């Protein structure tokens, strides 16, 4: 957690009203984008962002300040997005209590410079994935969770996480074939 | 080595493949352009996702969230106010009821009767513990509170009204003190 976040969180816990609002200002874009990738809809993403910060505020007093805030906000947003998409089923439910570690990867991919049309294409491709695959892509690629943390978060065996991620990437590779070969 | 599956290549890419399989796969990648392409494909997919820029939500979102947070904070303040009122009301009611000494004795004798019944061991132990705790409270607290002399002249409605007014005032004082202390913390 950054020093500013830690200080704001401590001030917020002491009852300073404006401190939490500053935290909202600092993190709302990241949280909104998590919801947008999951839901694919601007209005719904804004609703989930709002709900995320309210939910977090209500359990803020019991939050362990040694843990970083940003991943916690993002996980609440992911969970709320899943609930919204999956209101009647309970197949994907996040565990918000686990401690997250940095993901380890083999190689750091270079950042591709892509036009806004191409960005829309990537967003559409992600959003067209089934919810289960979209969730692992979100957690692995955008929230940098390791296989183990994804498995703990989704309460799934690690083998399922691996195969979901494999299928999700394969589907993305097909959907984004033109973009991948162009680059 | 035969061509590895896309699943194996995924694990290789994520660095979760075991060491010996990784060595074997690396040797294979040196000689197999199609598998190398698959690794490249994964690399490009990741690159595309990392290259996604964050979109900005509408400018009314943050004020909307902040308004909601302020509402919750206000409601929390009211909850503290109501809690303070409830506590003070109970205390004042206990103080103003004229026959509270008599009531306390009645309750004590009821507890005695209860503990004298042939109850199962657990129920009896619980009953005795409750009685001891209650007697302690009665002797240490309730009976030591001086009787408010004028309360014996008040009717039940007047007692409730008086308690309500006093609780309201005390609750307001409590909230003012609370606000003042939170302002001091902020400074």
C-alpha cells in the first residue's frame, strides 16, 4: 500500500470523513475499469463502482491496514460484478479474505500501443468470454494474481484455474487473431 | 519431444511448469517454429491486455459516491445518538421508578425461587450464576442510587415524559461531545 493510501486509511479509521472520500477519488478509475471489463456496460460499471466503495466503507473499520487497499477494492468490484451477472447462480464466488501475493510470470510482455478502435476490440473480445473465463482473465492479467491466489479467490482447484485460463486465452487468441498477427 | 499442448505452453508462459519439463520445452522451442509461434501468441495477447488504457467514468460518479458515504456517516451519527438515548432512558427510568427497591427485592426472591427448583445440573448452574450476578448488580448499583424524592409524586406518564426529555437532552450533549472529540482528532 502506498504511504498516502496508508495515511488516508488510518485517518479514515479515526473517523475523519474526508479521508475516505479522498481514497475514493484515488481508486475509483481502477475500480470502475474492473467493473467495466467484467460487465461491458458503462452504467452498470458505475453502479458497481459506487456499491464497491460503500461496501468497503461499511467494513472498513475491521480492515487490516497492513494489507494493500487497491487489490481489496478491485476484488470487491469483481465479486459484485459477478453477483450482478450471475444473480440466480452461485457458481463463481470470490473469497475476499485471502492475503494476496504478487503473481510470478515467465516473461514480462511488452506493452502494445494500440488504437482506440483496437482497444474496443480487445474489450469486446474479453467481454464476449463466458463469465468464468472472463473472471480468470481479469484476475490473472489485470489484477496480477498468481494461480494459487486465483484458486483461493474463486474457491476452485488450481487445475481448474489452469484449464480455465488456457481456454480463455485460446478463445482470445482466436477472437483477436487479426490484431495479434498485425502486431 | 512431441509438440506440447497449448495447456503446457500456457504453464510454461506463466512460469508454473516444473523445471525438467521447462528445459525439455525450451529445447523443443529452439527447433519448432510453430510452438514458438504459440508462445509468441500468448505474449501478444498479454501485451494487448496490458496496453488497454483505463477508461474514465462520468464526472458525476465520485460526487455520487461521496454523497452516499456522507449519508452513511450521518446515519451512523444518528445511530450513536439513539443508542445514547436508549442507555440514558433506561438509567433514568430505573432511577425514577418510585418502588424500584421493592421491585429489586421481588426480582431477587424470584431468582431465589428459580434456583431452588430441582433443575438439571446445567440449568441449575446457569440459574445460580445469573442469580449471583443479578444480586451483585442490585447490591452494588441499584440500591446505592439515591431515591429521587419527587419521583414518588409523579404518575407513570409523567415519568416517561420526563425520562424522554432528559434522554433527548443528554443524547444531544453526548453527540456534541462526540463531534467535538472527532474534530480534535482531525486537527
